[in-house]
C-alpha cells in the first residue's frame, strides 16, 4: 500500500517535470525559461539543463562565470558550471516559501559574461499533499437551548491545511447522530463548517452531545484532521443577535495612526434584559490580525492597534461573533474585510550588477559599464520609477526589455587627460505623491591609452654658441612633455640624422636619449660655419608609440682667433716688406703708400688699427691709424737720409688683440731718377694696382650695399615693432679700405651689432668683454623670443 503511494507521487513529479520542460521550450524565444518541480524534493535533484535550454556551450560556462545573481533570500537553487544543470540546493517547503493558495514561483536572474548576457528563469514550486488538515483547537463547546428549532446552525472552527489546490480541505464529515449535521458555507477561498440542528433536542432526555468533526483534504491518498465537539443543551433564550450585514467591507490606508476607528459592526437581539445585552469578539484570531487590530467588545468598534503595512498584507479578513448574555447565550457571526491601500512609503532600491570600474579612454560610445535594476516595494503608480544621471557626464541609461532594468552605457568620447574619474550619481524617483528619491553613486576610473604625442613648449629653438667650444661638452638641453601617464609618458630623444652633405652638422652632435642633453663632438669655427640647424625627435614608450620633433637653429658667435693678414706690401718671397721711392722735392702731405690688411674675424675683432712701431725719423712721416696711409709730414732737407725704414704694426680690437707687422723702406731719390724709375715701375705696378683696385671696389661696393640694406631693414623693424628674434648676419667694409664684418643679434633683453671702425653713430659702446659691440636702442617691450642660451 505504502509502495503504491510512493509510486504515484513520483508519477506526479514526472508529469510535472515534463510539463515544466514543455513550458521551458515554449518560452525560450522570449529569453525567459520556466521550470516546475514539486516541493520537498531531495537536495541535489536536477531541475533542468539550463545551459542546453539557453543554447550555451558547456565548455565555456566556467570562463564566462555562469552564475545566479539574484533570487530568493535563501539559496534554494545552484548551477553546476561543469554540466550546466540547475539543481536544488536546499530542501523546499512550498508552504514556508509562499503563503496562500496561489501559484508559488521563484524568480532567478542568471548572468553570463564575455559577452555579458542576462537571463530570467522562473521555477514553479508545485504542491504535494504533505500536510493534514488541522483545527486551531482540539475541542469546541457549544450550548443550545432546548427550544431551538431545527435548521439552526453554529459556526465551527474551520480546519486549516497549508497545502493548496486539490490538496487543501475538500469536505467535512460528522460522526453519525440523529440531531446534527454539517453544512459548509464557502466564503471567498475558505470553507466554513456549520453545525446544523436537524432535529429538535430535549434537555430532559439528553443534556450533552459528543460529536466528532472530521476535515478531509483532496490529496491522494487523502489526509484528515478531527475536532471534538461538545454540545450542551440549555434552557430557553430563544433569540440570538443579528448583524446588520453578513459581510462588512472597509478600505484604509497603510500606516494609519494607532487608535483610528476603522469600522463599527452592529448586531441586535429581540430579547430583553440580559438576553439582549451583546458582546463582540473575534473568532479564531490569527497573529497578524491580533497585532494589527483590536475590537471593542461593547461598541463593536474595530481600531488600529499596531502597524498596518500594505507590503506585508493587502487584505485582512476578520470573523466577528456577537453573543448575548442570555442563558444560554446566543451568538451570530459576520465577516469584516479590510482592504489596505498603498501609501508611497518605500524609496526605490537600486541594484548594480557587473560594474566595470576601469574604462579605457578610447571606448566607443555605447560601451556597457554596468547593469542596473530598480525595485520599489510599493504598488501601482507608487512603484513606477524614473531614473536619471547627473549632468555633464558622458554616460546614459538605456532601458531593457524588462521593466525597471537599465544598462549604463557611454554616449560620448572619453579623455583621461581631461577627466580621469567620473562619479556617476543615479537618481531614482518614484511617481508617488509625494515622490520618494534614492541616490546611488558609482565611481568609474578612466584608464590611459597612448593618444597624445610628446610636445615641445618652444619650436623652433635658437641656440647662440661661441666658436671654439670644447669638443664633448653639452651645448643645449631639449625637453618635451607628454600628457599621457606611466609608460605612455616615458620619452626618449634622438637626433634626426641628415643626408651627410657638407651643411649637415647632425653627425657632429650626440644626445642623451633619456635627459635630452645635446653634446657637441667637435669644436665649431665661426669662419667655417656661421649657422646650421638640426632636428630632435621625441618618442614616447606607448604602443603604438607617438613622436614629434623640434628644430634647433644654431648660430655660431665669433671670437678673436684670427691675426691680421697684410695684403700690401708683400715681397716676392711672401714677407710683408716693400720698397717705395719718392722724389726729394715732394711737399708735406704727400701719399707715400698705403698699408692694406685683412682680418677674418668680424666686428671689433676684425677692426684694424695701424701704428708706427719703428721709424728712422719721427718728424718725417705720419701714419693714419684707421686707413694705413703713410704721408710725409714735411719736405725733405739735404740732411735727411736717402733711405728711411718704417715698421708698421697692424692690430685688431679684440679683447686680447692680435697683430702683424709690415716693413716699408722709403728711398728718397732725385726727381729725375724718380721719374726714370717710375716709368719702369709704374708699367708693372699700375697693372697690378688696377687689378687690386678693381677687386676692392667690387668688394667694398657689395659689402656697402648689404650694409645699407641691413640698416634700412633695422629701421623698418624698429618702426613696425616687429618681434622677430632671429639673428641676421650682415657683412660690410669700413670706409677706408680695411676689410671687416658686422653681425646683429639679440641676447636677453638687448640687441647687439658688431660693427667696423666707424659705425658707432647713434649707438652706445658697451664696455667689458664685448667692447666691440654696439647696443641698439630698443623701444619695444620685449616678449618671450624663444631663444635658448648656450650651456
């Protein structure tokens, strides 16, 4: 018998499981799966192959973190990531899990990552007949008067069966007797038993009746519970109280103030005296009703006694009994149905799932950051919510196909260099009156990608370097900055090598790849190269790496490192010696000859001065210190020697002067001899001097034109307040035939021009180491010129 019972139970379980599988396959297209299992199944029992039903690869479940993220408070179910089966983790009691006779459903939310997916599974817990009907008390006593007419009914305790559906109480049966029978009145979902008098009783024959009421459920096999009924026959009080209505209905808001009168029930009795005095009481009061309400036994008023919460109970059903004070007392029953209306007293609750706290700054718009679900325990309009984000963040909320489900996604470009972190505030407000709001803050870090190339603050750079610098010494330091961080901001420096031509000086430079300090591998000579440029490449360590370059313009500054060169006189063997013959009868001021010299330096370093270092007769000859012209100071006398020796010293004006000497032998001859000799010498000398004079005229003319153009440009720049800080080299010749150079440049807040012997008009000579430099007055306010001083 017992084995057949167990077999039928398992047959029902198998039918329920097949039916759940049918529901599962039928709803797979809607991304929601439904299973059904009976309660009280063993722990570890399989509910269904959820991986197969979701069309997921079993081999990837562990890597994709296949798991349950929400469900009931107790972990009733678990997922086996090895085979994808959903199994029972804890023993399930449907009556504990779901109160009432409705469908018992457990909702599970299942997440799979990489890519992120979310699925919803419903597991229906079907009822089995594992509870017997039971009565609140083992015995119920009734008292009736002997003149009670047949048909009178007396409400008995209703049996309660926690099972639902067919397994709940189906019928009542009374032990065999001649006077009483059972009648069942169905009210809502309850079956209320009433003891009905079918035949009048006689107290003189029988004063007490012992009856047994049996409640039977509809399970297979059926279960039952019993109630002992003791009926005492009393003498007449033949009118019982009558309620104005059998059922009272009232509606109240949750959270009503304690002491508030909800309703007043009213019953009347046609008897007089104590037989018409009525007292009210609850029938079979359960715990929740007892904690929430109280009944005034005299007035019939029902008051609020404790907390009334809509989210806990929506409808209260109270059974009220009115009893008179006759002997025996008579009573009547009614039901009070109290419907609780919702008040907006619960704030929305936000749940964050799969939050990505570090987002690359190159993430595309639409990248999912987190999944957000919002719940509100209230009902109706009070449970409708609106979600918003704080302003000025590149994120937005996208609603899901399911209510109150959102995806937090990017809606714009991210830039770590502008904002490295976002504090996202999610504001959730319901539509109740007044509205309730909850705030949730998420902190999202933006991770760096290599999207910024190194930058030089100044480009191009200008370097003024004194010639004859020491080989191997540092001449300049370059530095670039990168707005990225970590490895993406580590910069290395390289010199871009040229094509190896004569003007390419990059092969004579070296750079420290980490510090950017540039070293010269050779000593530069102003007379060989005056200016050149090279390029430095700065590369970061990102992947892929980014780079930028800077141009460095180098200007070589002159030093006094060249001695004057005597151009005339020059003897046949190359020495600076010459012989000049003049007639004895020349007057004072006669031009004997002119010493010509050249200095490869520029400015004051190339400004030559002439002086007589040695002379036979000081009163006879004079030397112009600027032009090198030798003239007679007086006429010759008979006592003057026929041959005079002059040693001319030619020196420049550098800080440390360099010099050279020339020797001129002046022979004084008679006029006839002079003319005869001059006829022979002039034929050759004229031709040589004509050639030299021609080249000097061309040279002086070209240099003079360049000098005038440079002066005009300088004046225009002064008038227009140009901020051009580049140095321009100008070449010129002095006015007396001595070759020299000029250079204009800027250093600090002053502009300088290195000039020849007679170019100091309107300028101030600066003393000190730059004694041959003119400071040009500057009427402009100087702004940063981007010059870099030599190291």
